[in-house]
C-alpha cells in the first residue's frame, strides 16, 4: 500500500477525496436515517429504542458495589436488557478487576487487611493518600472483601465477605447479555507501567465487551481500531465541566462544545445528569439542549448519577421515578440510557410509567388519601397543599380538625400550633399551657387563640428527617400558603371534579367538651350541613369521619350517615375476632400503621401479618399510613423506592388505600402499565417479606424483638363522650404575660421554660 501511494500519488489523492466525500455524505445521512427511525417510535432517543438501563456495579444501591450478588440480582429485578457496568481497575500484576475506584479504602476492607500499606500518588495531578489497587496483587486481594461505599446505605451486608472479582470472573460466571467496562484512569496506570489496553486486548473471546467508556480522549482514540468490527461501542465519559481531561489538557466544559470531534472516536457520550438538567440551590433550572445537540451529531447520550438515596432536586419530591421520567418523558427529548445504582427503579420508570399521559386509565383499585394535603411539598393543611393534592390525583383529601377559642373548626395536623406554624416567633408565644390529657409538656394550643388570631400565623412545612438525616422539604415554599377553615376546605373539595370525597379526622373531643366548652362533633356536623354535604342532590362527594376514639365515631354514627373510619394507633400483629366485631358496630373501615402489615426490625422487614386479610374478611376496608417518599422512611426491603413500598402493600398485602403525604406517587402508581400484564415483571412484583434477611450474614441479622401486641376488645371499648361543660368566661385573649392563669387553671410557664419546651421546634424553624 505504501509503494502504491508513492508511485501513484495523484490517483491516490483522487480516490482519497472520493472516499472522504462519501464518508462525509454517510455522516450527514446517518442522523437523518436515525431521525426517520425515531419518528416511528414513542421514544425520542437517537435510535427510537427505549433507554438502556445500566446497573453501576450491579445493584450497588442495595449490595456492595461490584459484588457477585449485586451483579446477580440485576437479572432478577430489572428489564431483560439491563447492562452490567464494571469499573475496571488494574492490580500490581496487571489483572483487571471490577472495583469502583483506583482507591480502595471506601468500598473494601483493605484498611483492616493491610493497615500499614497506605500510599500516596498523584492521581490526575492531585496528591492522593489511600490504599491503591496498583500496590496489591490479585493474590493479596483474596483477603480483602467488598463493603458499602456510601454511608447512607445499610452496612448489614458488609459481613458477607464478598470477594473482589476479576473482569473475566464476572463475564464467565454471570454471562451478562450486555457488559459495559469503564476505564477511568488509563493515564494513571500507564505512569506505573501498567496497560489497560494490553489487559483488554488479552481477554479471551469468551468475554464479550458490549460497551467501553472512558473520560480520556487518547485512550479511546488509541484503542478504537484495535478491536476490529466486532468490538464494543465506544463511549466518551464527560466528568464535571471544570475538571481537566488529562490527555488534551482541556476542561470537559470546553470539550462539550466540540461534539463533532467526539463523534470521530465515540458513538456515544456519558454525562452527569446536571449537563442536561442543571441545578441551582438544588432546584431544577430549565433543561439544556445538550441531548438534542448530541443527537444531531449522531451521538447517543447516557446520563449518570442516578440513585434513589441522594442528590435529587427538590422538584422531584424525593421520588426517584419522577427524576427518571423528566429525562425521558418530557416531550422534548429522551436520553439513551441511565447509569443507575438502582436498576429496578430505572426499569420500572422506562417500562411501566413512561408515556402514561394525564388521561391514563386506572389499573388498580385503591384509595389515595392525602395526609394534610400534599404536605410533602407544602405546609400541611394549607390551601396550596390541598390544591396540589387534588392536582396530583388524590381520591380523598383530609382535614384534621382543630378548634379555635371562638369555636371555629379549621384544618391543622396538630392541636399544638407550635408543630406547624411560626407561633413561637409570634406575639402569642406566651399563651402556653400544660394539658396532661393531650401531652405531658406545655403547648401552644389552638383553643387558646381565636380563628382571626390563628389566621395571622404563618404555616411551616414539616421536615420529619431534617435532624437525623439533613433532609429538607421544598425550602422555597416552607412558609407558603394559608391555613383554611373546615368550611373553606369543604368548599374547595366540592368544587373539584376529580375528588371522590373528603376525610375529616377528629381527636381530643372529650377534653374539648369537658375543659374548653367546645363541641367538635357538633361543629363538624353543622359545617358539613352548611356546605351542602348532607344533601345528596348538592354534592356526591363521599364523607369519611376518622378518629382513634371509638366514642367519637359512635357519636357521629348516632347523628349522621357518614362513613366512619377507626384508626388503630398502636402497632399490632393481630386482632381478635371479638374486637373486629366491636369495631364493626361503629366503623365502616379501619386505618392501621405500615409496621402492622410488615413488621420491621432495624429497618428490615421481618415478615408479613395477616391483619389486612382478617379485617377484610369482616368487610372492613383497610387503609394504611403513613406513606412518605423519603428513602429513610422505608425499610431497606423496599429498595429506597416509595413506589416499591406502595406496590408491596397494594399488590402484595391487598390494602384498600394509602394515606400519604405525597399523593402524586400513589396516584401515578394506580395508572402504571405493568399491572395489567398476565405475568408481572420483576420490578413490579411485591417484595418478599424478610427476603433480605435470607442473604444477610448471621452476624448482621437484626436482634429478635418482642412481638407486637394483639388488639383486643378492651382496646376498643371507651366510655361515651361527656356532655359539653360551658367554660367560665375569661378576659379578652390578647398576648398574655407570663404570670397569668391559663383557661384550665394551670399556671402559665415562664418565657424561659416556654423556649426550653419548644427549643426543638424553634431550632427547626430557624434551620428552614
């Protein structure tokens, strides 16, 4: 060929020109052909195919990254085409292993096995101290085991003694349908006389590499032609925009502007999800045009950084499914694949929840009941929380009724205003009183303020996991919305065309009658009548009255025909038939806690009770609370996925309704496409109760706990509500001094005691 070029230069130049012209024409035609193919598909990916699910280190959100079990469980929980991702590292003797990083301390027991072999190297120009793979032979690593690499995840599997596997081990043992190797530090290994390229090319033909990615331009350009036609797809991995690519000395942000150059050696790009949906103060900014630009250049786009348990925009309300859908079902573009630590969630997002549309029909019948409205997104019991709950698809919105000093029923999650308003920062902060019938410590109770005074307070969003886990809900809206009276709540519900009805929760009725002269039962019934809910021709909305007190429901039953719901406060394992028969005398349905359905020990389910089945046998529907999206609210068995938890309760346990602070998650679940299939896919099958305990080392099993109690007749029976006892007149209720007497005769606490009693609430408010 060299001789031919020398002897016939002009002819070669002519042919070369024709070849280049043809190549350019093909390059121009390729995107057009792909776009034509895509136009016939619902997917806006480059090829029109569904996005690829890439399991980073296997199911690394649950089990130690790159462990055999983490890889094995992918096929049992994900779409059939899910790709196994292996971060390739080299040992001292040049063997390729699957391990998340060149540094070993974070995800292995290396520090325990070799406490004195810590070392320091320059990694991409940065001095770094750690235990490095290049300092250990494969034989050395036989005594090192894989552990969790992210502290927010369970350490219960760290004692399973998962061995470090070679690339060949994973390929031969698991025989993945699709295998993705990621080479992160080729230049670093080359500095230490180790060659990733040599290792890859020496792999036997029985090891099929389907994808090969790297953040290093030179590595991909040099190895691209050495695999032959049957080689893998090459994917250039972008790191953070300010990071410097080692072989070109350009930032990735600079390389971002030259996608046509990337296309010369790669068929796709892998980018952090922030390249596509940037964040500002952890809120989404408008999406960029990166996916469309890359598709125009003929590049597939794979997005990285997906996990259910960290780094999620507030816009997604802690719901990982919502995040996946925003990257593939937004009407403008779809990424071509997801690199995820939780391939089950990614699989269900792609296969079950994509392209549902707002008018998708319901596939499973259960009630979505809000808890203080959409209180995961806005302060509970406000107009905004209720409006969002309706918009998000709640069937029933709820009002926890409290009474003001002047007898106005209104909605608030607690009788103690300090729990969900700014009262500790208001002129009314001195109106504290101690009410043993309600709580052992002092409180700022609703019946100490008039409704007009309460309306001057600002609501506060609840953050149940801020103190222990630093998780905050929608900070921009932490004080948004206004509190609503029961009358306003009922009118809002009546004007909704989508709601099936309302649930009104009534507590503390006996105390209010005896000590405050307030009849909450009468106030609720009167308000319902005035709002037209007692007249079937005025509204068809269902009315449900809920209470933990049987005496309250008995009173409502005597005076109305509304549905009554008995709430079992305790976590129980069973209920006597006689107790169920007593409940049926005054209740039409029952609310139980999640842990009464799936008992939990140290955040692992230990089994499933037959409580739901027993109650339903007596024709009592069972509603379960409280469902939240935050992953820390769920046992590990539900894989840090609120939808998995809902599915296991609805499809698995057969409950009749969810009571949730995030109605959108439950309402969307009702419409998912997979529930109507004859054979449920693995990612939509209920979890096996106590299933994770079976793969846990005996030394890590949670301790056996005393069984939860059985609910008996004595737990149901209560004396009837007392009559209303008129309250003695008091002076005008302005802001009171610290030595005045409270309405029930208790001496008011001093300001210092008040602040002490409410230190936690005040600190929480200040942190918002």
